[in-house]
C-alpha cells in the first residue's frame, strides 16, 4: 500500500464528505424560502398582524444565500481539485480509476437552440422570423424553467455522486477511512431552521400582542356604544372581541322595539373596525304594507328621530364626528317616496368631505312582492378614511 502524506490523507477525506455537505446545502437552499410561507400565514391568519415585518423573511433569504455558497464551494472544490496536478499524481501512483462525465451536452443544446432562434429572427422572411421567435421562447423556457429547476438539480446530483465515487475509490485504494459527515449535515439543517424560527418568534409574539391590544380597545368602545343605546332600545346585541377576534371589525345593533317577527322593525347598526373606531352607521325602518305611504313616512320619521337621538349619545372614537350627527330624510327622498309606490325602489346618494350618505327604499317589484318581502327605508353613513 502506497504511503500518503498527511496533507494527501486529509484531502481525500475532505473530498469524501464535501459532496454530502453540498447535497444537504442545496436541499436546504430550496427548503428555507418555503419556510417563509407557513410563518407568514400564521402571522396573518392566526395573529391578524397588519404590519409587514421583513426580519424573518430576510433572515431566511440570507441563509439561503449562505447555503448556496456552501453548496458551490463543496461541489466545486472536489471537482477542480480532482483535475489538479497533485490529485492526478496520486491517481497514477495508486493506479485508481476515476470517472469524469461530460455534462456540457445539455448546456450546448440550449445555447444552440437560442443561437438558431436569433438567426431566424434576423431573417428577411416573415415565416422564418415567427419560427425564430417561437424557438427563442422554447429555448428560454427550456433553459429557465425546466433546465434551471429539474435539469440543474439533476446535473448537480450527478456531479456530486461522481465526485464522491472518485474520492471513495481513492480512499479505499490507500486505506484512508471515510469520515462521517453527520455532524455537518445536522448543522446545515438544524442551525438554519433554528435561526429562522428564532427570527420569526418575535414577529409572531408582536402580532399576538397587537391582536390582544386591538381586542381590548374594540371591546371598550363596543361596551360604551351598547350602554348608550340600551336606555332607548328594547334590544341591543353586540359582537365580543374577546370571544372571537375579527380583523374586519365588529357590530353593535340596537332595536327600538323588541316585538315579534311579524312586527315592523326599526334599528340601528354601528360598524366598528378591529381597533374599535366607528366607521359606519346605518338606520333601518321597515314599512307597513297595509298602511298608506303618508302614514308610513310619518311613522318612520318619528322612529328615526328617536333612534338618531340615541345614537347621538354614543361617545366613541369615530373616523368622522358627522357619523353621530342627527339624521333626517331629505326632502328629495320624501317626495320620491310619497309620489312613488310600495313596489318602486329609491336610491339617493350625497357626499361631502367627511362622510358619504345613502338614502334608500328597498322593496320588490309588484309581481315578486309577497309575505316574505320586508320593504324598508335605510340611511347609511360611511366615514371617509384619509
């Protein structure tokens, strides 16, 4: 058995473990970017975190670059080292057969297709130019999508397997034990995963804190609104932010009369955002089909006056104070209602710098009107968010 220097023994051992390290690094370079998806989904869906935090994502991408750098070094070091003078001398001295495949055919094929496509595109013939464009697209797809994803990985795997086989053959020929790469593989897998998790934990914790703060702020404002409506409304219902957090907001409903299911209802609907700021107010009064339009209008105006007076006492945060201002049906709507019929819809919209207001009469056409139809007059005020 040929005697080797310590430097030669260590080189053989390094070339035995480098392909394993490179394969692990390449796999992690694919895994790490995909880790961003579940963490961001948890942050958005579970904790409803509104602000974007780039720390976790940038950490995962930075580690991906590190893994790719490790892969390139561990894949290329044996590849170029086995073509060097010292390795060739060992190979001839120990009479060890080394495999070396040519992986240039795939690259040459794509480059050739692209070159032919460019020549065709420069042709004076329109058909040739079209064929050239199609060929260039096909070559780009082959090089970009298929070759970059599948072909590159397959080629890398072949190169790593070939490097390991050559290093293993050399180690067996000279009796050099192959070191275990387990600790390196574990480090390349566990350490990046731990770092990414550690980077996302503060982000998820902050999302949970913000969610709890928003729920507390919303619950406080909802309690104020509910307490203000209860003296005037026989029935008040409200969402509970502590029971169920809703990132789109919460509602408080106040019914002027509790009544039964057949009675005409008059109610208000207060719409809060997830932080407890009032952003929309609605009033609705159902019409009695058996009464005249004049009697209905007089009754609705009395009910809306009473309900509007109750809403004015709601002292909560708003996107615009005008949401809590006294509400009256405009003369244009009153005349349209009195001159119309029970089966004609009405819709009027007004807008200023602070709010948008919609006045409507919702009903069904006469041929669709039945006992399940509940015609109603509505006022909807929406605050404008700057």
